[in-house]
């Protein structure tokens, strides 16, 4: 009997030690879950019960605590107070609201910053940040890193095995840790030594023979002054990598600290989508990633005269498609609930826009959506920022009512859920965009023309693909290429020979590769090839790149393709086809008029297309992809700008960001569950796919 008990005990221990998969936390049939930030420390405790009841009555399923509450959790060094937060957790549970617990490392308490001012970030000019903001402490300061883990350990001991806590958010909107303090200097040198092993390897990589930059020891290397003219590009690039790595590893340390104690709670962080940030996706101890998205704050005109009230449609679309491939699942931790207070022009969103954004987040595959915040703040830096409730703490805002409507609509989908597949034509359009944020940083610090915009260039291809109704994944070069009929590689300047071979194998085996301007000019170290310009990619693209040109904004030129003219200015690779490579477009208007601008070739079972110029409006990129997909017999849609159609979990979702109506063609036999096929501005229609 004793032996059997021991075996049973071992089985029990093993079962409870097996790590849960991130997907285990979100049952498929529930589709998604919706929550709201709440700050108990901001409100009189007599109002908490009323607020949580209202949150639950509106349909929210979770709330979010403590991301900025370090001073309340540890009012004095080593003295912790969880009693007030315990009461908030209990009241949330009373109304069946689960809780996301947060670490408060974005806002250290003043007693800590005054006792240890060295934890504050030092700017490039040698001055320090001060207490009173957020993200002012340095992830590179070794005392701050270790003391943060001490605080997080106590928090995890208290809540790590509490069944009311579903997961953890680390920090808040973490960004690249740029610090010039002494610990950052020391850690930068150690990071370089770990990366290069020898000073000779670093000198070779950085090209330090140029301008007498050569180092003899790692201790001679300082954090570069980025504002100093002519500073070594590779030193600057490595420093930016180091800063991103400091952020990623700080989050990893937090996650590992919590995971030692909490076995049945997930761990994530919430990132602002920043497409040159290498820390996003590089914290390997997280269970999954989430992002923050605000849509109406004065910076984007949207589609049509009043499109600024719904926002730029690619912002949520691209964030969905960028974050989804980085982890087993993704969510959105902050979604705008109405007006914000921090933009250049804080306009009212169009009625229906908040609901539109919620559906768009869902359409991309998100498993959770949360909003900042449940109650609108009445003091502090974020006054005038909307909440689910207004400043009276009782009345729902228009955005709050739209959250409530969306939650009810998701319940309709849950009742109609039957695990389904996407339509075959939709799947045939599946396309990858190969994207590396490190490549973007390298390009942006050495643009060669101030007209170049890397993200805008990528968007020219991306928006075309979304207009095709294509499901898109942003992938890294370490990922599998085989599942994608088409891979677009925009402005991929740095390439290793191994990557060029991977491209060649992909096309030879039946894949269709599209490379754009600026691709393959440098090796993986960012050095120009000791060969003709971009010569290692010539066998791949079936052409030489004779030279590139950069035009002045007052004198743009044209590219001619199939009888139409397309204007370009910023960058153009001038091509010389070899073998049987075809010319699809030619340059017009300058001394190289008639030279090829776009080429196409077959390679094994697949194809390779090279697009030499960056057009001014994206119309050339659209024309090239349209011609290619037609030639490949890949069926595409022709959705106008602002209209997005996606499929997930057996449902089709169409959304309209434009300020003019759009008629959606609902597939034959489909059952419309939400909305109507005629989409007004901010309209949504959802249908169930016919089995």
C-alpha cells in the first residue's frame, strides 16, 4: 500500500509540474475574453464593490491590477502591504471577474529612487532622469534589477498560486533600455565580449581599421554617442541591439522569478508595436505576447475625409499579423476606449469605431482584449482620457457601451461555435512578409536619402495583400518558408549566403519569391560585399543590379509597366536581366530610360520577382503583385482601402474603416450572425461559414 501511495504521489507531483501550454489557458470554444484595467488605489474603497459589479454587469470577464502600484505594495523598504489588493481581488472574485496581476517595475517608489538615485537612467548628455514619470529606472542598473526581483518574488509568493489570478503582465509597455550610466557601460562591454569572444573579432565586424577606430581591449569601448557625427555605424547598431536585449532579459528575469512559484498562471508583457524593436518576441520566458493599440490621436488621416475618426486600418491589421507568428497566441492588453489625452489632436472616434477595433483585433486571432481603463481618470497625467465609465464613475461612455455590445456579440458566436476551417480560396492567398527589425534599424541609420521610409515601404506591399483578402504572417528568416505559396521580402538589405541559399531552395521547390529594392546589398554583418553591387543575389534574381539611383523630390521619374506609368523618387535599383529572365517594367525619364525596373524569372518549380524602385504611392507594388498572383492562378479579392476581411474559427468578419459604405459579398450558404452585408463607416458583419 505504501508503495502504491508513493507511486500515486509521484504521479500527482509529475502532473502538477508539467508545464501548461499557453493555449491551455484559453479554451477554443470561448473564442476570446474581454477585460478592463482597474486601479483600486485611485478610488475610494467604498466605491470598489459598485465598480466591480458594474464591470461584471457589462459583461467583462477579467480585470487588471497593480501595474503602477509599487509604492502601495511596498510603502517602505522591505515592508509589504498586500491587504488592500487582497480586498480588491476578493471583490473582483465576488462578481466572477478573474484578475491579471502586474509587476510594477515601470514606476519604482520615490523612497527607492531617492535612496538609490543611480537606478535612474542617464541620458547621453550625462544628466539623469528624475522621479515623477514612468520608465525612468534603468533595466541595466544591477541594483534595480536585483531589487525588482525581490519585490516580484514577494508578490508571486502572495498571488502565484491564487486561482483567482489568471496571469501576469510584466512591466508596462516596455521599451528599449537606453542608459549611459556606469552599470550600462559595464554591461555593454560584457555583452560585446560575450558576443564576439575576442577583440579581433569585434574589430573585424565593426571595420575599425576605418578612421583609426581599432581597439585592443573591450575595456576601451564606450557606449557610443549617437548624436556625434560620424560615430561608427556598427558600434551604434550593436549598442541598439544591447539596449533591446537589456529589455528582453529584464522581462525574462521577471518571468522566471514568477514561474518558480506560479505554475498555473500565464505570463506576458504588453508592447507598443514598434517595427524596429528587437525586444518584441525575444523574451523567451513569456508564454505569449500582447500589444497595445491606439487608433485616433491625431497622427493618421485614415481613409476618406472623415477617416481620421476610425483611424488607419493597417494599424490593427499589421499588429495582428506581426505579433501572431511570434508566439503560440497573442492578445491586446490596451485598446482605446474613446478619446485619449496625449495625442496631437484628441478627436472623438466615430460612433461604432471602438466596436470596429474590437472586431478587428478578434478577426486576427486574438485570445484576449483589455482596455485602458474602466473608470476615466480625474487627476494625473492622463486626465481627459476616456474610460468605459465617465468621470462620474457611473455612466458608461459611448466606447464603454460599444465594448458591452461587442461582448454580447461574442456570446452569440460562442453559441454558434463549431470548429471550422477557412475557405479554400482564402487559404490559397496565404502570404508571408519576411521582416527583421534589425535590418530595419541598420537601414534607418544609413538611409542614403531622407525620402526613404522603411515601414512605409513595407506597407505598400502589405496593404496590397490585405486588399487581396490575403491572410498575412510577418515571419523571420529562421522560420519555415514551405507553408507559404508566396513570400514577399521588402528592402531586406542584410543577407547571409545561407539565407540566399534558403531563398533559392524555397523557389526551386515551388515557392514564389518577391524581393524589393535595397535587398541583398550587404552581408549579415552589414558590410558591402567584396564583389559587384549585391552580386551574391544575382543567380537568385536572374539579373544584375547595375547601380541604384536616388532622386530629388522636385524631380520624380516614372516606371512604365503594361502601358501604365508609376511615379518613384526615393530609391531605384537599375537591373540587367540575364538568361531567360523577363522584364516587366522599365525606367522612364532619365539617362537610363528603358533599363529594366522590375524583372521576373522561373527558378526550378517556382518564381522570383525583383522590384527595383520604391514607388511614391504603392501603385507599382500593387500592379506587380496583381500580375504575379494572376500568373500564379491565385484567386484574389479587390477590396478598397479601408475594407478588411478575415476568417477565424469558422467565422468570416468584414470591417469598413472608410467613410463610404461598402457591400460585402457574403459566401453562398453562409449564415449572417452579426450586422448586415451593407457596411457603413465603422460597420462590421460576421457570418458563419457553411460546412
